[in-house]
């Protein structure tokens, strides 16, 4: 069996998938025995065999999410994380197979990945929005915007308000727009923000405000440093205000104390400075 579950190839998704499908599936008795070894003895080899023997199911589920335009290897990776979480929580005495238990965890991790990476701006944050995100496409029977009757039907089927359906439909219809635009954009496309947003960095009032702010920060920092004893001031300067920062051990040798003592002095000095800067 050990030879059957050798380390899977990396760098080539087709080779990885092919190797995953070559790993034999476990019988119910084998699965239960391995799960008991993991639960009772923390057997990591048993956990490894449980994970590897179920990779084909992760791949099958991940392929169902290719319509979101995200890389299949990433979807498989996130689904595998969900499988590992399921293996860790699997209870063999309940009487269900691991694959039935793991489906929820696999899908949950893939869903989280899609929501984090599908758009620059997160499109679903509430529970109702997350439900809509993964069901709205399948609910649409035709291209174009929903009719009022379709909106009400989807809202009733998914247990959300019609306004929530309309908002999510609008979010899904939008596209990310680069700040600088795209060289391939034609004149009929939307203007990139760089074409109409003003650059305030060189505006005189903004420049003066920035310079005043930085001057005040430097003044307050120097004032806070001057209130420290010489040793604390030297340690902070060596640790934070020089180009080549010194380590705790280097300063410990310099002052003839332990590295832990230097850390305590640094922490106390930072606290005193923070209180003075916030005053």
C-alpha cells in the first residue's frame, strides 16, 4: 500500500490528477481502521492515507467550479485543505463514510477561496449574499437581467429579500477596472479612473499639509526620545532608528546584560514613548 500512495508529482496538474486517480480507494473497514488509528493514537500515516485516497473526490468537486475563471490547481489545493480538516474531525463511530462527511468541508474551503479571489472587491459578505453568489447563476434561465417575477421566485427559493437578489445580480454583472486602464481598451469602453481622478500629490495645499505633518511627527519623536535615559535611548536607536539594526544579543554583549533584559528595557521604553506621543 505504501508504494500505491507515494508522493504525488508537482508542477504538472495533469500528472498530479493522473497520479491521484491511481491511488486505490479504501474499503469501509480500511477507512474505519485508519480513522480509529488517527483518533486514538494520533497516527499521521493513517491521516495521510485517508487524505490521499480521497483526492479524486476533491478533484471532481473542484472541476465543478471552473466556471468562476480561477485556476484548477488552486481550487484543488483549497479543496484538499478542506479534506484535511474533515479527516481531522471525522468520527468513525457515527456510521457514515468519510467522503459523505468531507464534502461539506471541501466545498466550504473552495467557496472561501472563490469569494476571496473572484474579484478585487469582495462581492459577498453576509450569509444571504454568499448563498446568492453560488446559486444565482444556476437560477437564471436566460441571458439578460431578471424580470420581476424571476427576482421574486429566486428570492423565495433561496429565502432572501428581492432587493438582495437585485443587488447581487448587479454585483455579478460588474467587472473589475484597472486604475490605469488597458492598452487594448477601445474608445467605446469605460474610462479608467486615472483618466478622470485628479492627482492631489503635487497640489500646493496637500504638499504643505504633508510636510507639516512629517515635521510635527519628527519633533514629537525627538521629544519623546529625549525623555528617556541614555541606555534606553541607545537601545531604541540601535534597534529601530539605524540603517543596520542591532540584535538583542549584540546589545546584550555591549551592555553586559542578558538578551531578555535588553528586550524588557526596549519594551518599557517603547511604552513610555507611546504614552508621550499619544498625550
